[in-house]
């Protein structure tokens, strides 16, 4: 009788432990999926604002800020209402894909942002994308943020721990954070 009770207790304990582990793993996957979706949404919005600012730079009579004033152009472009078919403007397709996967270098996840855009625009937009990736709240370990331009396979990387303090300044409105992130990026 006692051995049956012990066996029953052990089985029940094992089942409860399995359910708890499964629940924790499921919650972690949901956190990672939500981070990826939030990052993709933010990148799409910033990419569209950047694309509009690039178009305004090409047409100086439409621009409201000088061509050298990227922070002002970024703010102005974010207020522009975009019509249907955006992202497919006159030879400048800007596309993005966000991938969050297990890191090969550290314990945790890596965020990879794959962008398709002209290389000069990519070099200017990469620090903004990295700041957006570091600015999104998360509840799981993140190792690195990778930025890849798809057509040239140009890659930049920054450790998430290095990017997070700069992203806090970026969220607070410090325009110098973009330059600091540009300095923090390691290009491959």
C-alpha cells in the first residue's frame, strides 16, 4: 500500500514538474515571439520614415529640413501620412525581415534584422535599427543584434549589453545616441 502511494506521489510530482517546465518554456517562446513582432513593427515604421526622408532629400524643394540634418528629417518624415503602395517608390525598395534565434556565441537569443535597401542608406539606417532592437523591452537573455543588408551581405553587429544604455538615451530623445550607436557597431 505504501509503495503504491509513493509511486503515485512520484508520478504526480513528475507530472506537475513536467507541466511547469512546459509552461515556462511556452511562456519564454511567447516572449521571444512578441519581441520579434514588436521589433519588426518598429523597424517597418522607422524604415518607412527613413525612406520618406530619403525621398525628400532627393527632392530638396519638398524637404522641410536641410539635407544634412538627419534628426530633423527623421522627425518630419515620421509625421508624413503614407499612401498605399508605400515601400515601392521609384527604384528604392526598402524591405525588412526580423529573425530572433538561438545565439551561437552566448546563452540566449540573437536578434537579426535583414534589410534590403541601397548600401548608402543601409549604412545610415543601421544604427537606428540597432537602437530600435535594443529599445524594446524583453524578458529573456539577448546576446547580439545583427544587421544585414541582403543584396551586398554587409553585416554589422553589436552586443546587446553595449546597445541597451545607448538605446535608453535614444528613447529619451538624445539625437547623439544615433552617432554613438554608429560608433559601437562592428562591421564585418
